[in-house]
């Protein structure tokens, strides 16, 4: 069975100002893979009545 890559990232780095937030990250997402992205920092809370 061959795997079909839908997205491939190789050695990706990202800085915000002088702060390294990603350094040499590699990722391959293949057809049929499941990926969950989760934000861990909440900048402000929104009440459901404000939505």
C-alpha cells in the first residue's frame, strides 16, 4: 500500500520577534490521517451571550 502525502512540511521555523516558537519542525499529513489542532492560550473569554 502506497501512502499519498497531502501536506508535507520540512524543517519549518518561525519566530515572533526574538522568540523562537517553532524550530526545524517537519510534518507529513497523509490521505486518511486525522489531525487535531488545538489552541492552548486563550487571550480573552467571550460569554455565550456575546456571540
